[in-house]
């Protein structure tokens, strides 16, 4: 158990699993910049112990997003998949 605890601690502290890429899928109406700003994970943040719950909560605050999912893909990728609401009316100015 002690070796396992040390391994987990080592994984959480190493820069090898630092966040460097954000992959977004499913966004047609929502600007990618809006999604990136709501994700709010700083580059280099260790992904081993990252809690995705707060990220999901922020993504659901975007009016055009119906549902979202966030997946950590080691070593350095955070994948965000959104399903947007179906527009009833689009208004162009």
C-alpha cells in the first residue's frame, strides 16, 4: 500500500501529465473561444487529479450548451464534447 500511495503522489506531482491541449467537439453555434474561457484550466495543470465537475458546471452556464462531457486523456489532453440546444429561431442583424 505504501508503494501505491507513493506512486499516486508521484503521478500527481510530476509535470509529465501537465495540461497542454484542449480538444473540442460538437460545437457548431457556440464559439470555441467561449468554451475555452469556461474550461478555465491553466496550461501545465496536472491532469491526474483534475476534478471535471466544476468544468462541467461552467460549461452548462453557456446558453447554447444543452449537455457536455469532459474527459482527461493522459498525458496532456483535455477533451470537451458539447451537445448544443436545437435553435428554434436564429436572428441575424
